[in-house]
C-alpha cells in the first residue's frame, strides 16, 4: 500500500463524511475570510486541533465552530494558535546545530554577506540559537537572519527574546551538546523567573509575518532552515513549499529540515545533494528542469 493510501486511511478513520464536509467548509471559510490556508495540512492533525477548539469553546459541532470563527475574530485568533506549531527549544536536536557549525559555517565564512531564513520560527528559539553560533564563529556581523511565522502573537514573543528561566538548564545542555564554546549564561540576564536574551543577539534579526501556504519568495538566501514544520503538511503543500524554498535559495545554498522530514518525493529533490543525511542538511546544486 502506498504512503498516500496509508495517509488517506488514517484520515478517514473516526471521521464520517458529514464531518469531513464540515471541516472542509470551515477551512474554506477561514481561507476566504482571513487568508490563512490550512486546506492542505495533514487532515488527521488539523481535525484533532479543530475538536480541541470545539471543546474549549463549549460547542458541539464543527459547523458551530465555523459560525463562531467567521463572526468572532477572537475565536479565530484562538484557533490560529491551536493550528500553529509552538513546540521548539534552543539548539533543539543539538547534533543538527553541531553539524551546521562544523560543515556549513566554513562555507558561509567565504561569503561577503550572509542571508539566512528561519521559516516557521515559532517563538524564536532556533533563530537565537543560530545567532549564537554565528557570533561564536565570527560571522554574525555580516549576517542577516530572517525569522518568519504566520502567527503574529508568536512573532511578538520571538521579538521579545524572553523565555521561562526553568527552561535554561535544558537549553544549556543543548548548547553544550551542539558544540557551544562559552558559558551559555553569557547570553542572557535573569529577571525574576525569566531569562532575557541580550539585545545584541537581535540586532541582525528581522522578524516578519509570512505564511508558507500562501505567500511568495521575498529574497534570495544562502541558508533556509525549516525544521519540523512540513510534517504537518500533506504532499501537495509540501511540494509547494519545496518550490518556494527552491526559488528562494541561491545555488549552492543550504536547506535544513527536521529529523522526520526529507528532501525525497517532491519535484525538487533532484536539485539537491545530501550534505548530512542524518541531520537532514542538503545543498542546492542545479536548476529544476
């Protein structure tokens, strides 16, 4: 059985035809009214999040949620938060960042100016991680980091660079495992129960709203990092986003994906070579024909 058939069977399980119609109408309504396109997200995942919001709003059906979402923007804000991917941490999957430092940084050091795009940046943990690596490698002064997400509330938190103090031990362990060269506490100050990262880490970061499902390329980048985002997209949307990244990446540019993601099975896979298969780092090597 093909992966597409497996996915379809998974989606159908526990979902009758009427509910599927309701969900499709809800997603069409959101796209038409608000411009957010979730129509090609993995159905099983989006269905779980919809039902979480239905229960949280004390409703009973998808259609009742649709009425609330279309007539009450505050409900849409809450649903958008449910749909957004919040799970991240600094130097998440430390071996990825260790490989980046060892294998990609030497390539970047040869460039006069560096542009890096963190797509789906959530609350900014990974883009600050990259800023620290580039600072330690002497490249931050000539780098512009673009951190984007579709969720404006998450972007506001990312701009603040303020995180719970109780997460710092995990972040410090990740930093050390990723090849950190200094004391991690050098990069933040403590205020009450918060860790506030120093302003110099933000000075070369541009935070901006961007929707991978609907928006176009906005620059040419030497590196694009999009980790653990496309696992929530179906094949159609994955292929579309890979097209966006291909158009946005210079050759030979670097594409970094999440541990459960892969460059294979899309229309652009033949345009890349494997740079580090284990850490899902690839290099664009030729034009799409």
